[in-house]
């Protein structure tokens, strides 16, 4: 029995199914997904999802296309348990499915705050998170020009939402406990440009701000530990995500900040793989174990998992890539700065820069850039190649805007 | 009936690079391959309609600046997820170091 079973139809699950079919025209493939409807792309949900009046989630693939590829797509049910020994899962409708190989691509859930003494009704009315198309729909239905909204957390979700809601003439305050925005995610030079753009667009960002408590009547009243109080018509919590590891944990798989996989995307059980936001993996360049939430990583990891589920021996060794759009600025980053010894900033103007991290062997580890539109896209793509090809670079040349990164690649 | 449109001097585009060109409400991407020959495609990625001219040209491939959709700009062929729809290509010529693009009259 060599059937392929995939739990979750996000970027990872769908990409795995399509790759499996491309590589093997006969193997039975089944995807089980809790959400109904076509699999859809999540990145627009915090961007055009909130600014475009006619927005519809963009499908990754339609049900009809999956059917054409003979990929069985079961929706509206969830996997209740995995029996790793018997190689069988039980669905919420009590049906059982056998598998030869299993891919867990259950993604992550939005982390939220615990609101003490708050009714379900108030939570429903005032408090939002953003992860799914229905979360996006809930927020869309709430949006009214002139409202005051508080966004908790100056991470990517909070900041993208801020930009989108400003475009809807909403008064936005972002609360962040750290001393700057995107503290763990991007270098300071990039964060500074982005912070300025938020300021210029009228978003108020309060740093070093922790919440004491939140109470609700006709509004939300957010009391900060500083004593200051802020009123909001509603609020969105964007403080990171929690990998959906319950099924894997119950099945006895190793967990370490996500389902623990090796460079083959294989879990601690040889017939079970994981990919995307739900897994932690050893980053090939540094062996550091990381869990990433990245649209492209999810696809790349899924493609590797699919190859290995069919008996190949392929490792995931690519530099992760990520992007964000806020106002007219585009931010992109590639690689991970672990092991950085030499920070290098290339200034490209008042609202654009590239920041590189280089190790002691003069290898480029990561690059993060920001600029209007896709201004820095080419250089990030070139950086990606420099990182993946383990090229050594000159720090002076990286810092010099007149030097073409392409020439480093060709040397 | 065909119709040659003047684009720009050849020297305006580096070898192995791309430039945007707009004409009568259409946007195009004009490429010079590493050997210097000139090619043209429709200007927007078939995935999310991003301007390809901000992307990276390596050999015969243009990579979309946003989501890494890859196309062979000589044939227009989409080279895999997230792009599946090919790019339209257009004939080009270089005369007296000026690039021209051929559009079909409707």
C-alpha cells in the first residue's frame, strides 16, 4: 500500500500533492482539509484582502483542477487522530484512511491573548486575529472609515494590517512591547525606514508598551502598564503563531518548536513527513533548528517532502525568502543571520536600503531590503543566489551602491 | 498588417537585463540576453500582474520580482509554480542601434 495522504490544503499541502502527481502519475493521493472551498493563498489576506472592495481569495488550485489530476480532496472534516503504527488516520466523521506515506501540513494558528473576565460575545465582537479567509472576512465586515482600531503586536501581520486599515481611513494604533518594530525579524536600518513610513501615513506606533488589562463596554478600553488608557472600536491581536502540532504530538512524533523534521522533511517516524509553518527543520547553512512562516518555504519544503515520500533522497538546503508590502514600500529578505559577524548596510536613498550579514569566512548569510515597489527585488534575488552558492563576498563592495551584486556572482 | 514601434536606444538596456516599455496602455518587458540579442514579452507576470521589469534576468530566464515565477523570455514559457500561464512574446528588431517592437494591428 503506497498511497499518499496529506493533512492540510495550504501552500505546503497543495504543493506536495501537485509535486507527487507530477512525479508519479499513478500513486493514489488524498488531501484532507478542515476548511471548505478551494485551497487559497494566504498572503493577500492582510493586504488586498482588506483594501480591495471586490476581493475574493485567490485559489492555489481549484477543486476541479485537483479532480483532473486525480487528487482526492476531502473538505469540511478534520483528522481526529493518527495511528503511526497502523499507518492509519481517523477523520472527525469516524472514517478511517490508510496511508503509505503521510505529510502533515497543518500550518499554524494565530496566537492570541487571554482576556480575563470577558464574555464570548465581547470576544466575538471586539477581538480579531488574522489567519484564514474567514478571519479576513470577519475583519472586512467590521471595517468602517473613521473607526479607531488597536493592533496588538508590531510584527508583519500587525504592520500590514495597519497599512491596509489606514487606506480605509481608520485611525490605527499599534502596540508593541519591544523597543522597536519587527525586533526579531528585520535589521534596524530596515525597521527604521518602515517605522518612518507608518508615521508619515498616520499610524501611531507605541513601543515599549505592555497591556495591563482590556475591558469592554461599547468600546474596548486598553489600559497599558504605564497607566495610559486607549479606546478602540475593535482590536486585532498579531503576536505570532503557534504550530498546529496536536495530532503529531498525540501520534508520538518528536516535537521541538513545531514537528521536528530532518533535512529530508522526515519526522521521527520514517513514513511521516511534515512541511511548512508546522515544522521545525535544521537550516542547511548553519544547522540551526528553525520554524519559519513563509509562503515560499512552505512550497519548497513540500516539494522536497513529496520527492522523498516517493523514495528519493533530496535535502532541503535553500535560503528562506520572505516578503511584506506596506503602503508603497516592498520589503524582502533572504537567508538567516545566525552566525553573523559583519553587518553591512547599503543605503539607497531616504526610504531604501539593503542590509547584509556576513560571517567570518566572508560568506553572505542574509540580506534584507526595503524600497518603493519592487526596487530591491533584483538585489535580494542576487543575494539569494550568493547565499545558496556559498559565495564569498567583499564587505566594501556590499556597502557600495554603485557596485553590481551580479558581478560578485560571476566572479 | 504589422506595426513597428520604436522602443529605445539599444544601449539603454544592459546585457542580461530588462527594461519596462509602455505603449498605448499596454506594458511590455524588453530584454537583452547575455549575447546581446533583444526580446520582448508582455510586461506583467501571469500570476499576480507584477511588473516583470523589476525582476532578475539570468541567462534566458526572467524571474518575477515578487513571487519568483520564472519564465523563459525568449519563448514566453512559464517554468512552474506559482506561474502556469505563459507570457506573450513579441517580435523585436534592432536597426541603427535602436530597438523596435512589432505589434499586430487589430
